[in-house]
C-alpha cells in the first residue's frame, strides 16, 4: 500500500489529503531539481513557444516556493516593494521577482548578482529589479545556504552591530550564516559539546564499519521548496526518495490482510474528514481534543469495532501522534492541522550519510562556542548581556533559539521578564515526544527493497511502541534499522531500561521474520533516545495543544524591544516541528535583526548591495596567469582550495584572434583592446566546460544551457567578483603559492 507519496507516511502530516493551496504542476519543480542534480538528460534547444512559456514557468516555480501567481506575499507588502498595489507596477514586479527566484533556483551554487539580473531584464525595470532583488536577498529567498561564495559576498565592513545567538541547531546556524553574510559580528553559544541540536547523526556500529544514524530530525519532508534540498544540492549530497511500499504486520507477526488494510485506511481518512466538516459547520471549543472527537465519531459510526480493525485504526492514530509528537488527547481539535496548507510538496527523502552533513557545512566559518549553557539573558536600551555559567557576553542584540521545552522549563532567565503574552503562548503551545531505537545489524534481513514497515500493537495504550520501522540501509552505510516510539509509549520509553527495550523490539522483529524462515541476528549496537530527559530540548517538537492555536507560534516569534529575538521550529507558524521550519525561522530572524539594526540610530552604515566590482587592473593582473585555459576561456581560482565546489572567475575575450592567447598581451591601445566578459563558476563546472566538444561556441552554449550561467560585462561585476578577485590575489601573494606555469589547455 502507498503510504508515503507526497502526503504519505513519512510526512509530518501523514495519510491525509495534500494541501489545498498547491495548484502548480509539480513536474516543473521535479524537472528543475533533476537538472540541478546533473541529470544526464541534455536539454533540447528551446523553441519559440518554449521561450514564450518561460515567464509562465518562472511563475510556477515562484508558486512552488510560496509566492502567489498574481499577488504579493505579506512580507513583500510590508516591505513596500511597490508604490501602488494591484496595478501595472505590481504586475511587472511579480514578473521580475519570479525571474530572479527562478534564475537562482537554476543554479543554487552560485551567488546571483543584481548585475546578472540587469543583463536579462530591460533597463526600464531597474527600480523593480532593485526592489525585488533586495527583498529576496535580505529575506533569505536567494543566495542562502552553504555555497562558499555566500559568506563573503555582501559583507559590509561598515556594519558594526553584534549579535549573540543562543543555540547551534538549524535555526541558530541558519541565522548565524545569514547575519555574517550581512556583515554582523556574530557569536553562537551552544550548551552541548556538538552542533545540530535536535538534528543529531550518531556514528554507531563497529570500528571500521560505522553507520550514520539520525537520532533526531531525519526525513526531509517534501523536497520542492525545501531549503534543506537546496543545501543538499549545494553540497552535491545525494538524496534517497523514501519508497511507497510499507507493509503492515499484525501483533502476531502475520501480514495484515490487504482488504482490511485498505478499508481501515479509508475509515481513518473519513473520520479526519468528518472532524474537518464539523469544525467548518459548527466549530469546536478550544478545550476539545482531536482524540476525543475521533473516538466519539468512531463510536457514532460504529466503525473499526473488531479487535483487528481497532488495532489497525490504532496504528493510524499512532502515526498521527508521531507526526505531531503528542498524544491525540492533547491535540487541539480546532487547530491541530493549522499548518497543513503550507506542507512542502515533492518526495520525502533521506540524506545520504545523515543530516550531520548539513550541520557540518552550516558550521563552517561560524564562530560557535560549545559547552556554554546560557542561564540568563538581559536586554535593554543599551544592548544585551548573555550569561553562561561564570562568563558574560555582550552584544547589541540576542537571538534565542532554545527549544520550546527549554523555555517551558524556564531554564533561561530573562531580565526583564518576557511579556505576559509570550509567557502565556509558551505555556499554551504543546511540546511532545518521539523516541527512537536505532539498531545496527550484521546484514539487512528485512529486504533491500523496503524503506519502511509497520507493526500493529495489541493494546491501544501501547499503539505507538515500535509501530514503524525505518530502514536506512540505502543511506547510512550499513544495515541500520530505526524503530519509532510515539505517543504515550514514547514517555514510557524514557523510564524503561534499554536492555528491556531491546529485548522487546527484537521480539517484535523475530515475530515477523521467524515464520518467514528468516533469522533475526542480534544487533551489533543499539541506541535508545531519550529526548524528553535531554536538558537541552526536554522533548522532541511542538504541536498545537488544546487551548492553543497557530497564533501562539507567531507570538513566540515576536521580538522584544528590538533587542531580544526568537527563532526555532516552535516560532514557525507555517512549518512547525520540522527541520526546514527551524532553518527558515533562522533566515527570517536574520532579516528581522537586519531591519531592526538599520532602524537603530547608532548604526553607522546601512547595508546595501553596491556594484563594486574588481578593478580592471586587478583583473588584468590576475588573468595574466590563468589557472586553466580552454580555447578563449580563461579561469582563475583561489589556490588555497581544490574543493570542486570552490568558485573562481571565468573570462572570455571577444575580438581577438584565437591563435594569440589573451593572457600574454596586456599592453594594447584601447582601440585594439578586446572586450572581456566574465562569469563566476565552480572548479567542477570549469572542468565540465573543459571536456565539452565543439570549440568555444560549443563551450559557450554549454555554459548557458547546461550550467545556466550568463557572461557579464565588466560594468556589472559586483561585490562577489571583487571579493573573489581580492582573495585570489591575496592567496597568490602568499609565499607558499607559486603561479603554475604549465597551463592545461584544450580546444
Ligand atoms: C526524534 C526526532 C525526530 C524528528 N524527525 C524529524 C523529521 O523526520 N523531519 C523533520 O523535518 N523534523 C524532524 N524533527 C524535528 C526537527 O529535528 C526540529 O524541528 C529541528 O531540528 C529544530 O531545530 P531548532 O534549531 O529549532 O532547535 P534545536 O535543534 O533544538 O536547536 C536549539 C539549540 O539550542 C541549544 N540550547 C538549548 N538550551 C540552551 C542553553 N540554555 N544554552 C545554550 N544552548 C542551548 C540546544 O543544545 C540546541 O543545540 C525531529 C525531531 C526529533 C527530536
């Protein structure tokens, strides 16, 4: 049975209808991602019709990223991107904005400059380009992530503001990178001795044969607009699509009858539909729980009465408790699914090697101080003071990304105390548990073609115990199986001896596989999580509890006095309880901090992207000694890194004879000087260009069509090119570096 799909079992919101607002053709995004991942499929030449369709396609891409086809998002309205709503200016803005979004998504590895956009959009729209570009850049819609170019690109040396970030989870790291790129001074204080927070990939198994086990956040739920998908592409880390097949087993180990399986799945979905209908017709009081309504409806309709049907329904309910990290008796019947319309579409995926690869990349270049448990945050007109043990840190602003569980426990003291409405929201929102038992086996005994299988429990109160198994053999480097423990069972696990747990889970597995004649070996190593007892999270993730609503997420996100800011999954109304929600909340707060900082009178210089390209002299100097030469294309790279992702500059000289290599002659009078065109690209892209046949024209075609890069005139070169050129020049001046004389050539 298909339980995964785009609304499937691996989803945070499993087994229910897809979000109603999704109206774009998902193939558009699939194709874009496939092209990005370097599909071998060569793109055909565009016909005239296809070109005409480009604007439409760009609109669809923007739609998939959450931008309406014919309107502005709230943030754009707030930012005042157009002077008049609804008119021609707005329409033109939307076209330009969509073009910028689509252009960057085509190649998320390279910083997209305003100059590049100016080259492709008529000059009459320069003002709109600026509005759209600055909005998208400073709100984290373009040029974000872990590509090495982003950090140094828009650094403004005049920015003197400093920010302390509490917590090096996804929210904290995303914010830190973004703020650094805006030119802020940033320090991250992390209580643990590792980064990642609730994203934690542990190396388990035997020496020489370790596997990567994601003990916290694991599934990238919906790849399309997902910023984590962007990071994976930037790092060239493959993703594994979680396959649909998910067999279910009865408590005695026999396979669940297909017909009953289908029938009960239909019943489950109808019950949820009924909840929605009643809600729309008469509403529920805020005190009513989803669990109580579902049970009343089940009794009313007399469904799932037999023990086997009840067990099967319980399995679906456990799945819902997993998605929400909360017992159904805690979830608000009115608002539990308030984030449904924003669910990310596309496949649900595991990241090969585990999510620590994202964390590792996000940490690069970010100053994180580990083992600094923050116990007090003071804030006021003069700035902030953050106390960790006997150390005090001062800055202009502080961003707190501590999990909701930590805030609920009041483990951090705020001085002055937080506003009452925020305290009340912290109290009301739900924060529950999901635990995992990770086991590395000597071999895969459950079948290579399975990513998931489920198991029914006899009693309702234990329905969440080992109800679902994830197989990570495709991505972890070994025979790793992770059993999920949700709902009430997740709480029980915290106080159960690990040996007892292992004994129980092996009994479940042997019950399923022994009758099939398959021997279940003892695992090489097992780990049981206890997220509830973890003093840096006190639970797994948030949900909308009875009495609460989606508004509470927004209240949690509110800053206090433009000095104290909040990010983290529980501050994300649209994407709570997810890794991408945490990441996006970090980007969101970085832009809030930037705005607040710009409004502060003492801020010496406002940020802005200026066209400050490298000087002609510098470029002439550098291209005298290219690192690679290929026809008329010359390349220079920073000699300190041979990482294929490291970026450099390409130069094409037009108006010269092929036989006279450009790098040899530098002293011409201007009438005979060639026109130089430039592009920024990675080493890996340069290597690909080198192997293209068809001479310069073949390579230029490949540059544009396959790599999605455009050549730029010197006047539109910006800060990225400048900082690249400067850093290459600096590296070449280092004594250890010698300009390589033997250039590799290809025609
Ligand atoms: C078991 C489990 C499974 C999950 N599965 C998925 C999934 O499949 N897909 C998905 O999208 N999401 C999943 N999630 C949710 C996802 O992992 C989180 O939403 C996300 O990682 C939260 O990131 P964050 O930055 O908001 O918080 P965190 O990652 O918790 O970061 C906060 C940081 O603050 C630090 N900190 C706390 N208190 C202090 C203090 N006093 N001083 C200094 N530092 C402090 C913490 O150590 C931590 O590093 C799962 C979570 C869990 C626990």
